[in-house]
C-alpha cells in the first residue's frame, strides 16, 4: 500500500535522530532522490524489509526510523507500507498486540 508520509503518526514516544538520519545521509544517491521526488519510496533493505508496517493507514507500527528519515527530507513523499486494518483497535492496542506477537515467536 502507498501512504503519504505526512499523514502517518508514530506510535513510539521517541524517534532517535541518530538512528533516523543515517538511512538517508549514508547514501548520496538516496538523499538526492528523497529531496527531489515525492516517490513512492521503498525504505530499508531491498527485497527483504523494504516497507514499514502501519495500521489503519495512519499509525507507524514498525519502521519509525526509516519513516522519520524520509519525513525529515521530504514530508510530501509517499512510502510503501504493509498496512494492517484493525478498525476496532486504537494505536496503543495495535502496538501492544504487535509486540506481544513478536515476543511469542522469539527463539528460546
């Protein structure tokens, strides 16, 4: 799904700038793309983890630093996202459910 970056709301209380900016600043080609185009952009490792995870087309569940890196350079851009539709849950409930599911499948 394609989502406009400025329409997304993070579910983390803090997004650390030292983890956000390197995504874009370490690659001059990527920096140029981010500032000169509205995308859509795939963020992260190609063919592996190249989209963020969102909920209800509004909340960033996973990929906060990749989202914020693009937002810093071009808030009008669009981003690829795997979007979960969970209309009966609020952002905190969705984040909690996601974290519990990740914890439940972690290796022993």
